[in-house]
């Protein structure tokens, strides 16, 4: 019956959208949302910064003068500086191949890209231990050649690359699919080579989607704990990233120092959130423009 459809009629026959709600229902839903954000987002951030300065500014500054803290920050930045560019190259290549070509196994490849999002990071770390550990597949050979992956920086990089590689690709694939290949084909007919097409046609169209993916990848790389914890060995001053260093400080009851380092990660997260929001808005705008171009 028409009365069961998504369009309802007022007493005077005017249509009303099914998404319309009464003022009371709107107020309740908005209140639930605000309470949720206050309890699970805003309040924890306030607590982190409050505890970071609970022992005074002097202790806060002294925390970052500690050599172990500085080593953890340097290692976190180093790992992100390696993992993010690698995943950017992979994401661009994967998005290009999946949106510009049709081939056998394409759907399976898309599934593999999503795999780190579904597998526990701890499991990801254990995979590398089984492959490169002392008793792993390549462990004895690596030991004989005096090359360490597990409990060293290479293992941390590998684990970080594993847990972060979907972000750039998943940010680009829907955008490039929506934009289509008309402009690339036009450039090709005009004599442009592959690099010129990418640099002058494709890249300007996907730059905000690319930035969106890179930001998410970097945020996850700097904050990753599970996989890195498994492969790092928790060697203080050598293989401890910032999240691992925070755990050690907390377990040693150095709460103010732990929250001081955590406040730096929280600050980076807030900056990332603002940049991500802007990049996401620009990406959605590009998707709408692409949809209008495809269906004028």
C-alpha cells in the first residue's frame, strides 16, 4: 500500500520525507551523539593533557629531554618516514591498476588490500616473527649473515607497512573509479606519454584523495602498537616507538611522563584530524564533480 511507502502524507496531503523527525526525537538523537563524543572523545583528551601537566611544566619538559624519550620519538618518525612513502607508491600503483585495467583476480586483489583491516595487528606481527624470527623460515640464514629483522628497525618497518598499506589505496580507488578515464584517453590521443598523463592529468584530480590516504596512513604508522610490540622486542632506546615507550613509562608508575608523551601523540592526532577533515571534504567535492561529469 502507498501508506507503507517511504513517503508519508500530512493531513492536508503534502508529502513529508521519511527522514523527517519530530523535534523531540531530534533533540534526543543529538543529545545522545553529544554525550557519546563528550565521554569517549573529548573527556579522554582532556584527561591526557591534564595528567601530562599534573606535575608541572618542568617535569613535562624534562620528559622530552630524556634520551629514551628522544630515541622513541626519533624511531617513530623514522618508521613513518619509511612506511608512508612506500605505502603511497603501493597505493598509487594499486589504485591505478584496479581502476584502469580489468584482469583475472582483480576482486581477489581488492580483498587482499583490505586484509590488514580485518586481521589483528598482533597476528600481523606474529607472521613476521614466523618468517624472519630465529626459528622462522629465513631466520637461520639471516643469523648466519649477521642481519637482523625481528627485534630491530627493519622488523618494525615491515610490521608498520603491513598494518598501514590499505589506507592510501582505499582512499584513491573510489575516487579514480568515479572520475573515469576520459581525460587520460584524451591526453593519450594528443600524444602525451604515461608520465605526462599521470603528472598533468591524473595527479591534479586525485591530489586530495591522495592526501587523505597519506594522512590516515601516517597517523596509523605513528600510533601503531600491536604489530610493532610483537616484532620490536621492547629494547629501550633502540626498538621502542612512542606507543611502546608510553607503555613502559606507565608500567613503571611514571604516570606524568607517560601522559606527557601521550599528549604529543594526541596533539599529532588532532592535527591529523583537522587535515583529514579538510582533505575528506575536498575529496567528496571531487567525487560529486566527477559524478556530474559522468552523468550530466
